[in-house]
C-alpha cells in the first residue's frame, strides 16, 4: 500500500512508515492511501470472536503493509491494555429506541483521542526505524483541548521524540487545561496562546510549511511531525473502532448480518467522521453519516449548501473541542470524491479567499453519504439534562451535540436504520457545563464542579481526571500567536 498527497505530490507513492513519520505531504496536502482496501461480510464475521487488540491489528495491516501483523498486534496489545482502558477500549451501550452509543473515552485521558494516540506513538517509533531516520522528531500539536493531553500522554518519554503542544488559553475547559499543564515527561512542552484554536492550528501549519525553518531544525538534527489528525498514523486507528462497533452490534444481536446502520459523530476537524466514511468505503454496512456541529456550524452549512466559508464569527461554546472553523480533514473527503486536482484548487481558494463553493455535480457526491445538523447552546444543555433524566445517562456537552443531531435526523428522515451515536469524552472533562445543564448553576471554579457533579449524580470521577486536578501546574507560559515559531525553535534546539 502506497500513499499519495491529496494535492498531487508523491505521485509514485510513499510507504506508510514515511507518511506517518512526516505527517504532511511535501505540497502541504494530506497523505491518503492510493486505494481503499475492501472487506466483506465474511471478513466482519471472522472479526467478531477476536479481542479489540486483535481486530485492530488485522484492520491496520490492510493499510500499513510495511508493518508486520505481529508488530501491529504487539503495538495494539500495548496501546489498548486492560489497565489503560477500563472496562474496555470501545464499549457499546443502548441509548433507547433504535439508538446505541459508542463510548470512546475510557482511556488514560478520558477522551476519544486516546483511541488513536495510545497506538500512534508506537507506530511512529517503528516508522523512524523503518525509514532509517537518525534525527530527533519534534511532534508539533495544536489542540482544541483533548488532542493535546492525549498526545502528551502518548508521546511521553518515547525514544527519539519531543512533543510541543499549543492550546488557546481561553478556548479549552479548565479540566483540559489542568490535564495539559500538569503533564509529566522529560520530552514535553505545553504553551498557551492568546487566540482561538484556528489561530493555533494556522500557526502550526505555517511552521510546517516554512522551508527555512525546517532547514534550521535539520541542521540541529531535528525534524517536524504531527500528532493531529492530519497525520495518517493518527487517523487510521480511528477506522478500527467503527468496524469493531459493527462487529459488536452484530455479536450482540442488535443488528442482523449485512444490516446497514447510520452513524452520528460530533465533529469539528472532520477526522473522526471521516474515519467512519473510510470504514464505509471499505465495505462496512454504514448508510448515512450524520455530522453533528455546535454553534460554529460551518460544516452544517457546507453539508447543506456545498459552500465552505470560514469568513464568519467564531464562537466559544460549552463544547470547545468543536470550536473550529478550519476543518482540516474535509480535504481528504474532497480528494476521495473529486480527485487531487479539484481538491488542490479548492484548498487554494480556501487559503486565498477563506471559502470555496462546490458545483452541484460535485456537491451531489458529498450528499450521498453525509448530512449535517448543528445544536446551539440551549439545546445542548437541554439534551444533557433530558438524557440524564430519561435514560439515567450522564453525557458530556460534545456527546450531547451528537445525541441532539441524531434524534433530529431520525425524526426528519423517518429513518428506520439503527443509529450509532459516538460519545467522545467523559462528562467530567466538562463538569461545569454538565452541572449547569442539570441544575441551572455551577461553581465559579470549574474544578469544584467535578466534586459537585459527583455528589449530585453518584457517578465517580475518572481516576485520570481526579489525579490531574490534585496536582500543581508545571506549564503556565502564555504567548502571542506570532511567537509560536520562536517558541518551537527554543524548545527544539535549546
């Protein structure tokens, strides 16, 4: 399996290890496999009796063909060990009616990013060896909250790497901030920036595209790579849990063999829902993909009009991990549906004008699989409360966005398919806003909200979060967004 750029570079293809090591293609595009491997009903049935770790190794081996199955099984077994994911990596529970919930937040940082970022550093470390890399890798991350902590935890003290995370100082929850600021490890750095997530992401992309900066790092024996979902090594493990979820629904008798399901994903950067789309392209029986957005509803507008326009107001919401106006992985969808020439042209328009519009024939291809809904702040709070009162289920504000979107889609379309709703974070990561949704009030200090939420509901605070809030912050630096490059240089080269 070879990998090419969404914008046309690397026409002869590069190995999976090279794509994972470098993160971005040389033309600024994202790596994608030359073809999508196919599975069928027999393949899915053969996965059912296997553990999650074994399923992961088998599915990953279809994409990462320069890794051996034994290597992938070793990495999956270490990443998804029983003491890291309690009770299991990706359990499914009933949400009432025809709805089921895929819970992806039972890992060491209580967010779905653990599903990829526990195994990605292992894949990355092997990639360095497979490509003969002698330089030190600097993993550079922009985060809207969960990616930062999950990446820090995954890459902590990994040989041959350093990791630096930028986060918007007022664009993450207090709990998320504490998790990052208290991170342990000899090779980590965490810095807040004055700006929003898009500012952080734009700053990181600018650093990646600066040839002179790359040369400076190279002379110091350092090269840049990414742990964001622009890196294929981050995205490909996410495909696994959608196929695994279908196996579990089939195993448990919730669906019959070959029965199609709909999937609803709360998304900002479009990576998680794109992984579900790849699972569908592979042959997993998935019908509609419901893209659930918050008040920053740029994806909803795109999926309803074919126009992507980031020239709009930016909102800070109670679902901050989705406060995004530049959805990087949408580029991969354009590449799959329209090819690299059109994809590159749309990306040029986005960079120059901040928007692009798909003609009707191109937009029709998007609408075949995707539908978009958004949920405002009041409806988000109402959904958190209603889900707790009606289903005795405590959910976070991002999951509430998905539950709301799923329910409206099922009502609007009179869909008969079972709906898989993706739950992306522990409610305790956003305890203040969850408590506000339930009671109408919350403590001024979000950290006090964790205990108050536990007292109100009897649901125990996850151990990783309880540990983080008990510690003294280590990383408290805050810089201007224009100072990101100098901050990276100082960390990388000393």
